[in-house]
C-alpha cells in the first residue's frame, strides 16, 4: 500500500501485520479512482477519515494538500498504524488529529455542547462491511451543521450497499463500484 500522488507520492504505508482482517485498507486503485473524482478540491480542505484503519485515505489527502485531517477509529491498534503513517506524510506543521471513538454510539467526537467545532469539506467513512454501520453513519451525518457548502461525503461499503431512501440534509450524487466495494457519494442539500 502506498501514497498515490502529492508530496509523499510513492511512499509505502504501514499495514496490519499478518492476516489481520479487522483492519481492511482501501485498495490503492480504488483510492486513486476516488481521488480522481475529488480532484483539486482536496487542496486546502478540512477532511475527516472515519473508521480510519491504516489512515491511508487521510494520508493521501494530506499528501495532496489538505489543510487538516481528523482521523477517527475505535481501535487503538488502528490508531497506532495511523500515527506511524501520518509521521511519514505530515512532517511540517501538524495538520492531523487522531481520536479514538466508537462511532456507532454517535458523533460526540465531532460536536461539542454548542455544535461542531469545524465544518468539513470532505468526509470519508469506511466502516466494517455488512454490519449496517454505513447506514447508521449516514443517519448520524444527516445534519446541516457538519459540512461546508460544497462538501462531499463518501461512504465505502460492500458491493450490495444501498443507502437509506430518506435523508433530510444529504443528497446522493454518485455511486461507483471497484471490485467488491461500492463508493456512495453525497453532498449537503443547498441552504434555503
């Protein structure tokens, strides 16, 4: 697994040792295709890598010029990998934050008592496949106060994933399939 483009292009990332299936990184080719869709919008953006695993998505964003990346995972083992990978990429001013949180219990890690601290331009979520967590995360993120006006939310799930029919603040805009994975793209509804 490696960084595809940007200042850290070609740099190899740390991956889980052995046959650990608890951490399933997004394949290089799929990540490259997703970043081709995102394009230059990544430069200067504020990003969240939910269910970060190895942090490959967020590290790619840092390499391509993201202003900041918030990495969130419930596994201390995953966050150890993320920290090692971020150290390979983010050698200047710290643009990354790592947080341990169980996202199935809500988005408290993103919100304070007075609402979100930051509006995000790109949120990538890669929950464990087939556990309904993708639908849960979509429902939790279906709110107007997390995203910037032109934000993009990308959910990675298995090839059979179908998003909920009703979302109040998110609009499905695209869906792509790479191998056994589906990437569902959403944008926030325009303000009224």
